[in-house]
C-alpha cells in the first residue's frame, strides 16, 4: 500500500503584531474591577507574546478606533458583509505567500489536487480558483474546499490528501489552511467571550503531500467525539460577524476525553517521540499533558508556537508540524492532534523518513 508523506510545509502570518493592542482595548471594555482583575490574571497566564492580524493596530487602541483604518470603531463594529469584504481582500494574498514558501517553482504545474480549509470567511469564486492564477497551478487541478470545521480542519485535509495519494500514487496534493480570525472581534463586556478573543490570530499554512518518501509519513488517523460536549465550542454566522463560544469547561472535557480514549488514539504502534498538539490555549495544552500523562517537554513545540503566534485556528497545528519537519530525525514517531466543535479531537500518527 502506498504511503502518503508530508514533504514540505510553509507558513505565513500578516505583518501586524496586535497582541498588546488587544489587551489594552479589552481592559477599557470591562468596568467591573473583579472582571478586570481576572482578565489581567488570564493575560499573565496565557503564555502568548505575539499575535498577528491583517489589520494594523491603532497607536492608541484605547481611543475611538482600535485599528488604523477605523474598521473596529467603538459603538460601530462592522457587519458580517464588511468583514467578508476584508476576507476577500486579504485571504488570497496571505494564502499565496504561504504557498510561495514551498518554493514549488515549475513543479507548481505538477500539483494534481488542491485542498483549502477555512472557517473564518467565504467567497466565490473561491481562494482555490484565485490560487490557480496567483501561484501558477494547472487550471485542471482537482479542488476541494473544507469549510467551517474549525481548528481541527487541517488534520481532515491531511486525511483527505492521505486517501488521494494512496488511491492515486502519482498525485501531488497541495493543502492550504487560511484563517483570518481577527475579522470576527466582537464588542462585548462578557468576560468569557473577551477571554476567547485573547487567543485568536491570523495565519496560513501550506503543505505538499505525495508518495515520494520525503518528510513525514502519515500512518493512521483517529477521531474522537466526546459525549455531551456539543455546546462547549460553537462557531455561528450572525449579523455582526461569526460568533465564537469557547466555554471554560473545554479543558476539562479534553482532559477527560483523552484519558478515556488514550488506548484508541495511541494504539499499539511504536512509542511517540514527538507531539504536534494544536495549541488552542495554555489551558488546552495543560489538559492534553494531564490527560495523556505527558512530560512537560513533550509539548514544548506547541507552547512555542502558542507564544509566538497565538491560536490561528486550522493553520496552527501545521506550524507545529513544520517545526518538527525542519528538525526531523529518520525513524522518529509522532502524533498530531487538533480540537474543535463537537467537542472533537482529530489525531494523526506519523513517522519521519
């Protein structure tokens, strides 16, 4: 049976670091001293230093407008239509930057399949068709859009690429995970919603998957849907953008779900040397560490990505896998894992070749 390999990974983020600007803005939205104190404590514990966005933060985000263009102006936050116009403007360019990082050159015409994941915007003709023109892909490339799956969509894209290569070994699959989470900031005084906005950022990853034994070989996939958790993570289209609910009960559900399903996820294969866990937040990584009884150093790569970029939804786990691919030692085994609505965990066993 043909094995599919993640042969290359490239990533891209916008130029504007907005993490501190958001913190300054958020503090002005909270008028309860207890809420401000809790928010400040969560900022200190978040283990995030930088987050990037397509919008540039205002010099003084505590003023009327949070960004230099006035997209987010207090009392007049944008509609969903306005947010989607910015998605149409910025998402294709960021996706093209990530694909360019793969340095495909003339081999771009050899790509047979293109898979795009995104849960932060929608447009037709889509980013898939735009990338054909921008990146010089073959117009007859087979295109698939994976929409609105949330943070675990990248694992599903890899799973689809895995099946394509195994059924058609000549295939060269390009996957792109493009997310502009910053376009869905809400003006709110609800502390739980405010804390969810403390995590998210913009970013994109691109990967090339094929049969040639280079990079990371994809071995097996396994999905776990945790019972009675459907209301813990929701992502719904509303009049003023996409509304995120990220319950404070998510870490406990992940910890308990992984503990109960560890045998199915890990299987009887070789011991795992590398953990590429989606850094959904510091508490999420702590929950994985506890649920699977991992040593702190096992999640060092995930914590480093969280610190440098925050949570970029579907793109984030690929940033972690990129760091492992760049330092891969042949014969080492790993497990990639992402979480999202359901509450679900999507996992992939892999080894370096």
